């Protein structure tokens, strides 16, 4: 899937925002609603962190982002837009519905045997990578 989205022309329509949202979800573990509601003013590009104001439990939190999404966040960061992820068709923030439709089209296009691509799968992938990284760190501590 990453190979496919890396080849998308990000100068076309909403591709840039859609690709950025996938990278941000994979890199931070944030939920789809949290990602589509990121305010531009809450993004610290140089410090590589995002303040998520709208969360599932209502408590704000700061999430760091890494190399996976740093470049694309720098590209889409526009202080003239209220939200980081922008729908260039409608000139409004990118909606959760629009992102779900993109993920559906992506699933159909790739025809994966492992099932559909969903925002929650990105969250699970983030958690799995975090657990593996932690296990690796524990191995080095025990050496």
C-alpha cells in the first residue's frame, strides 16, 4: 500500500491530504477523527509534534511524529488554512467521510487479500510497531 501511495501525484486534487493523513495515522497512532481535526496552529513542524485537541475521551494530548510523516507535513503546512488536512476541491477542511471514501477506493484498487484498508488498521499497525520497538529496546537493555 505504501508503495502505491508514494507513487500518487500529490500535486493533483486531494492526493496530498489523503497521503498525509495515512502517514500521520501510521506515524502517530491517531484516530481518523483526531487526524482530520488537526488545527494548523497546533502543529509544531520543527519540534515534530502535534497537539490533538479533539480526542475520543475529550482529553487533549500531544503526539510526536517521525520521519515517515515529517516531509509531507512540511509540504501541507499552510498557516492560511485552519486545519492541517485540507480538501482542495471544496476549500474546506478534509472530512472523515472523504478520507473513508479514499481508503475504500484504495482498497478496491489494490485488491488486497488481507482485507480492506481502514483507519483502524493504521492504528493497530502503529501499536504493533511500537510493541516491537519496545521489545527490541528491552533486549538491548539486557545485554
